[in-house]
C-alpha cells in the first residue's frame, strides 16, 4: 500500500481583527482554513442562511400547513442511521411544536425492508392510513415506494440531501438541495439539516397566515431547541462543516454542554461516560453517534428514535443502556469481520503494485448492518476505494453493499458510471462522494467487481493514491499546555471540511509500552519537556526507534486531570 506522508497546510494569517480571547494558536489554525476573522471562524445562528433558495419549499410547507389545519395524520418515515434517526425526531418534535396533533413515525428495518421507502414498507404502513407521508434523509431515490404510497392516495413530501438520479420520484413536493434547479447556497446540509430548514419555513408560513401565534417574542415556537439533534445528525453523517453547518453544530453543542439537550441525548452522553460540559464534535462522532447507529445496524432503529423522542429521563436512560449493549455487540461483530478481512489481505504483499486500485470484499457470514464499517476500515488501511458486501438476509441471493472512498474520487458517480455501462447489473444504489450503498444479486458480484475496478482504473488519478497526513506545523515548546488543549477542543466544531487541528514534529522516545494488545503508549521528549502520547492501533510488533517524527493531535488528558495533556498520534515514522 502507499505510505503516508506528512504535508503541512499553508500557514494561516495570525494577525487581523481578532478579539483577545482567541489565542494566536487558534488564529493561525483558523487562517489556514480560510477564516480570517471571528465571524468566519465561529459563525453564529444570526448569520444562518435563509431557507428561501431551497427548491420545493413552498409546495412542502403548503402540504404541511394544510395537514396541520385539517388535523390530518402526518407520518414521518426515517432512516436507520444517526442522521435519519435525528431527522425523524426533529420532524416529529418540530411538527408538534408548530401545532400538528396527529404525528406518528416509522422507520424501515434494515433486515426486513432494506433501505428507504420501499413498497414492502408502504404495505406494512398501510393500516396507519396517513394523509401525508414525509420522508427524512431518504426518498430521492425511492421511486417504487413513493409510487406505492401515491397509489394509496397518500400525499408524499420528500426531504432528503442525497444526490438524485436521472429522474425525480413522483412525490407531491421534494426538498433536497442536491436536486437540479436548487439555488440554496449550501449543498452540504445533512438530512436533519434539511428537515430543520423545512420547519423554519413552515413556522414563517404559519405566522404569516395567522394560524400560529407569535408568542412572547413574536417569532413563534423556539425551534432552536431542536439544534441538539441537528448537531448530532450533522456530525454523524460526516457532511462538510461549511460555515452554515458549523453555526448549526456549534449552537447544538452549546445546548448539550449546558445540559439542555433532549433527555435521550443526555442519557446517551451518560452511557458513553462523557462530560457534557466538555463535549466536542469528536465526542459526537466517536461516542454518541455509534450508539445510535448500532440500533439500526444490528436491530431496529425504532429503539434509537424512541430514545430521542422521550422526555422522560428515566426511560431515556433505560433505552440508552439497551443501545450501549447493542453497540458492544456491534463492535464485536465488526471486529470479527475486520479480522477476517485483515487475514485475507495478509496473504497479499503490501507493495502498492500488488494491491488492486479498488477493493471488493464479500463473505457469506457477514452481517449487512456492519459492512459499512468494514469498508471504512479497509479504505483506511489500503487508501483505496473499498466496497464490502454481505447477504441482505442469511443465506439469501441478494447482496447489500456499502462503499467508502478516498478524497478526490466520487464513489457515487463511479457507481452511476458502472450502472450506465452495465444496465441491470446493479439493482439500486445511492449516496455521496465519500460513501454510498448498493444492492445486487450474488450471481452478479463477479461481473460487478470487474466493472467497478475497470471504472476505477480509468478514472482514478494516480496522485490520489498517495496518502497525505495534513499538519498545521509544529507547536512551540510553550504551547504544549492544558490551556492550548482546551482552546483547541472548544475552538471548533471541527470536522469534514473544517478539519480538527493536527501538528507534527520530531521527538525522542524515552519509553514505550503496549496497551490493550494493539495500542502503543509512548513517553516522548521535546526541548527537555516530557510528553505522554498514545498511538491507537499503533503497535506493529516492532520496537519504536529512539527518535520519531509524528503527526498528532494535542488533547487534554481528562483521565489524569489537572494540567495533564497527551498527544494522540495519527502517523509515526522514524526521524
């Protein structure tokens, strides 16, 4: 495989109209990300983009306003990942805040219905007799399911953020910033963000027509109370954190840190043993979201959505305990599948010339809910686009695949190219630049693998295969402090498109030990200063050299407390 190389980002502007509360270290980091003042670095809700550019918004709010005025049954159909679950909770909670009295929700079961609004799910929901069905975080590719709903004379509103195909589904209204003709400036809203914007526009419509009172502030119900859920879904779905998304996530984090999040999120933070006052976007991505996602991967996301909808903290804690157990099981299943994949790749030489440009992985014993995590692991290990497949049902002939890509290679477009060149090979697909899903018959796997690898060979630029580890440069000796670590933690939110700060430097290795079989604990020295470091998954069965060059994150060591800090190593090589 290609070896990683540390590449320093262009230096940011350290001077400018910055308040004294923002230290020079953060100013430099913000500047390297194109933010040259506090407003750009820390966007506020006051600067949130208005909803107006979202195509289909008038039709969508008209459907919802009519349903509320007529006391009609609104059925919100979510998706079985964290973005879909939070979008469903935002929709249900928000519609009730805006006067809807008959709101229910449903979510497909991954093992029973497959992805999105399928005809099978519509048939199961038929006894509920909804007047208006609202999809969240899916729908743009669910043509058969929406047609089935329309055949039952239901109104259908699609809210989504995924890329559409050549044609749009036959819904009564579609709100998706990725659809043709949409002029909304930000195309990277998560599904939960799209639904939040629909609610903002609906509140404005209801206030304008007099069907909603303005309340004490003249603006109607406070929809910002939903931003804790918006933050979690946005971070979990790994959409780029442009200024608009950062404003949404930062506001949601402030709520969670103040202990004002919904009962379900408070309970999940407790279950993950995180300190709410110090919660970061990274905590959402690595601790909160996986517990919600685990329900959709191994069991039923309805459990996760119920956790987000309850206002009873005791009940929320009980559900969070269940989600914690499911997440533990998910990690065990994932580890077994990843180990099996690692063993298969161990038989392949690690020289780049012996590794295919794209990896297609399949095992008849794998769980379909965890293939996305396996694909992510293989993508990271090989620095190649990777797709992992599992039977949609045990022993079945239909496969469900999850694809992950490397920066610069659009995986959803690659699947679209394969589909155009090989009609009928893929049953269905959808997704984003970095992640996508698909299904196909087991009998078609070999032909698909050949077609996909050929597509990658023709379109993947060779320079993309060299893994680059971005760095914000070296830290000065006096910046290895708890004050710097806390400033970095709260300087975000950091994430896709606004990456968490990483630094590099050369250190003497004073000591080392193995932790938990695969992790490497290091004691390093720089300019006479001793620093603790941890390299997760860093034990390669070789003693570290006496001097190393590393790329790392500077973090507060909350376990030791006080002024303790540690370096979290993301790349290590001999100096």
